[in-house]
C-alpha cells in the first residue's frame, strides 16, 4: 500500500515533507494536535516555538509513535530556560519501513527503505511578563532508497498566558521546498492560532485553527480531565484526518514526581490502529 496514502490520514494537502505535519507528542496527539496555544508543555515546541517561554526548568520529552504497519517515528525534544530566553532542540526520525521495488522495465525486484530526518533549533524570548516571541530553524532531510534531498525552513510564533486563558499564533514550514528526482515540491506551510483554558483545575480545554497553503482550514479541539493531578484522561478531534473514526483520538497520562508518562491512541479503520508513547521530565 502507498505509504503516502497511509500518512495522508494524519496530514493534509499535496506538499512534500509529510513528516513536518505529524502531530508529535502523546499529550498533543491525544488532544487533536491543538497545542498552538499551550504555553507550559514542552511538546508544544512542535507546534509553536514561542510556547517554550512558559517552561521554567530543564525539560526533556521522548516519544515513540507507531503510525501503522511498519511506519514508526521517534522524537526527542529538550528545552532549557535562562533569564528571559528559553532554547529548544528537537530531533525526529520517521522510518517508513521496507518496500519492494523494480527497475524501469518492471524487472530485477529488490527491497529498499525510506526515511525522514528533522532537526529543529528554536529560541523563545519573553518580551514582557507571560508574553513570548519565538523563532525556530528547521533542517529536513528525506531519503528514498539511494535518493536523498534536504531543505531548511523557518517557524515563527507568538504566545502568552493570561489570567483567563493561554494563546498562541504560529507560522510553520516557511522555506524553499525540496527538489527530488528533478521535481520541485513545496513545503507544507501552515498558519495557525490556538487557545487553551483551565476550568476548576480539573478540566483543561484546547482549540486551534490551522490554514495550510494547499488545503482547506483545519479545526482541532482537545479536552483533558485530571484526577488528583496524578491520572489524566484525554480526548481530541481533528477535522483533517481521513475517515470518521480517525478524526477522534484518546489518551491518558500519569504524573509521578517530576516524570510524566503519556499515551495517545487513534484508529485508522482498515489500516489498523495508531498509538504514541511519551516519557517526559
């Protein structure tokens, strides 16, 4: 089955660089990927570089994402605050698995593999109390068999925390695109805005609107319910996922001392199930 068709369940549009659109992080994934406006979670770095400003201590997050079949994604993100700045670094490796290929004459069958590598370096600056401005440089590399292409892009963001809610704006994947086998492909540039609100310290709500340059707008929402700040139950909705059931996601989290263990799940119908596990400090 076509790997891009499978990944289309989680991405939109026709641009290259599908791994640049994946909803990484178990907590964001289980809440529909609606984390553009969440300013106190290291996983938000994938969605808005400005949100790093809400992190007040060294944070690390590792995620293992089993998308479906043999397609796997591994991600590591770190954030470190110092003064009015917070720096962030993330590395993601998407493995598409192995495929059977043939030459141009439909002969000489052999196996080949494919993968994507993404490295992000970002910085958030507190322009005033609880208001953050962020920028991020992204290196993206895509490989299919012996063919390799790469590109750089820029992410920009603005975020903040008020007494009533958290908010954020982001512009992602601004770059020249990729050249692959004498063909040029645009990167999936996205403009987005998000909001998050805590209700009675037990319920956390998130929402976001994203506008890809090559597709219709995407609406995402999420809800998290806290039990004694130890167990967290989550659900989310994302309008761009193919299939009715795939639009919904679920998850849970456990918090112990400074460690957080998160799990997210979504069904892909006939393609199977997708799940993601994150460990956060």
